[in-house]
C-alpha cells in the first residue's frame, strides 16, 4: 500500500470510530428518554445524549470529509449544537415548570413487565 491509501484508510477508521462513539451516546440518551419516569429526568437524558453524541458524530464526519469547506461547515455545525443544546434544554425545562409539571419525589421503582398495577 502506498502512503495516500494508508492515510485514507486511517482517516476512515478514526472518523468511523469517533462517529460510532457519538451514535452510542445518542442511543444511550434515547434509552434514557424511554426508561426515565418524569419529564425532567427524560430531559436530562436527552440533553446528555445530544450534547455529547451529536458533536461526536459531526466530528467523525469532519475527519471523513474530503474537502476543507465541508470540514469547516461541519465544525461550525458541531459548535452550534454545543452552544444551543443547553439553551434548548433550559427552554423546555422552563416550559415544563411553568406548566406545573412536578418532578417525581421519593423512591421510584420502575414497573416490571407483566406486573399488575395496584
């Protein structure tokens, strides 16, 4: 293998690994949204997954991008996601609080599949 082909293969492996890590973070956030009991804990899971996962996916694509203009756009988009994710989470949490949604207090036990509700 010559040097350019080796460099291209290394970029593909590194970019794919970074993007795969971001996809795992997004999947963990999605599982948290499905499993957590109230809007505030679900919002936390969604924010954590989005704040870490989306920029990682974009940075993985940045490593894979063939042109510098595409790489700059992906970097700017990753920066926008990092800046806007906390703002949007705060807006949703403020709206939930203004609507009167209270968090679950006390010990919470998740319902078991197939169990009857009292």
